[in-house]
C-alpha cells in the first residue's frame, strides 16, 4: 500500500474520497465523517493562490492510501484549525473491501507522525484526536492498539414525534419567535452563538462566513431557523432545525444567550423547533449532545429523546 499526504485534492480525487465515504456509510450504517469534512472537500481556492491546481482548504490536510493497482483504500481528513492552540482532529475511513489489511493502522501511524511534528514545533507533547462515528469496532481495536484514551463522547439521541408530541412551552415576557432573515441576521446569530458555545471546540468558533456557507446548502431553510427576539428585535437565542433527505428532522443547534439562563427560553425554543418539524411531516427527530452535558440530556429525555448511538473521540 502507498500513503501520500496532500494539502488539497483535485476534482477526481474528491470524487474518489466521497465515493469511499459513501461505501463506508452504506456498510456501517453511519457516516464515517462529519458534515464539515464534506464541506471542506467541496471548498475551492483560486488556482492562482495555490502551488498546484487542487481543491484546497487551508484548515484541512488529506491522507490518502492506495493499493498496488492505484485504487483508493483509505482516507483520513485532518483538521488543523486549532494547531498551536489545541489538538489536531481527524476522521478516517477504510473502504469496506479493504479492511483488516493494515490500512487503518497506516493512517493512524501517519496522523500520529503529523501530530508529533506539530508538537515538536510548538515544544509540546503530541495531541491528536480521532473521531469514531458510531463507535465502530475497528476504531475501538485501533484505539486499544495505540493506547488511546476516550476524552470525549457525543450522544446521538432520537424521538418519535408521533408518540411524544412536543409541548407548547410559553415564552418569557416580551419575547417572540420569528424566522431567520438571510443577509440581515448573520452577525447577531454569530454573536449569540459565540456567547452560548464559547466552551465548545467546534460550534463556538462559527463565523459569519461559515454561516453563509451553510445557507448555500441544499438543506438550508430560513423558515426552520427560529430566532427568539425581545421587543426591540434583539436576538436572545435561536433553534436551527434541519431536515435530512430521508425526511428525518434534526435539532441542529439550539443556542441561548447566557444572560437569559433560567428564563426557560431554551426549552421554549427547543419545543417550538420540534413543533415546526412535526408540522413539516417529520415523525422522527434526532440531535447530538455532549455525553457529559447532563443538564441538556435531562431536558431532551423529558421531551422523549433516547440515546440511539454514540460517537467517540479517541486520542492521546
């Protein structure tokens, strides 16, 4: 097998990687990489700004494994956005037809070598985190082999809205809910999002550019992006919903300004978003929540949500 490192991929390589990720998802029943990886793969930079004419994202590095015939057998995406201030974060996949042949091991070895180089440059110990979506058995075996710990777990929870009808939760006094207005509300949403998720390693760093990029996604629907505002139209919180191609709804993000804590706004927004999804015909709704966020988990359990799956971040 041959492993190569790339700072970008051309269109043919991107198509190969997307096909490999799709094959892994079909075999395992869960996507091996998060939404942001696919968005990064589709990102373009001007060819004149690149050393070679490839698709590239300055926050991404790509590790590609091919067999002797040149077929793509494994892929790892490395997020370097936090390099110098936080761990490098990777997601990887091995083609179902090439598993148990050392491809995953080679990818992990290469990621660890890259993390060590970053650590040497920073004068720090190597820090690498690798996501396993669905706690894949192969990922567990690799984690044990390399002595990885489990610093983070992300719960996937779901609810059947035909069984658990969302309650009507009253809003705080002088607060109303309206839909997101593209081109007008981005700055306010980013501000509240930063205040609400300052502690979160991914969500807290969302920029206006990131938000506008997601507005261009096929699934984006401003009507399902619910904003809670006061009498002066100042943003207090939001519930961003999503509908998947299979018809399942998602509590994509619920963010509430910390100054409103204790007012019940978060619960009211969550319920309003669930009712919106139910009106669209979504009988099944899912969400993701940090495994150590006990207060949020209790709120979702009261609404009928149960844990359906687990994503694990392994690392050392």
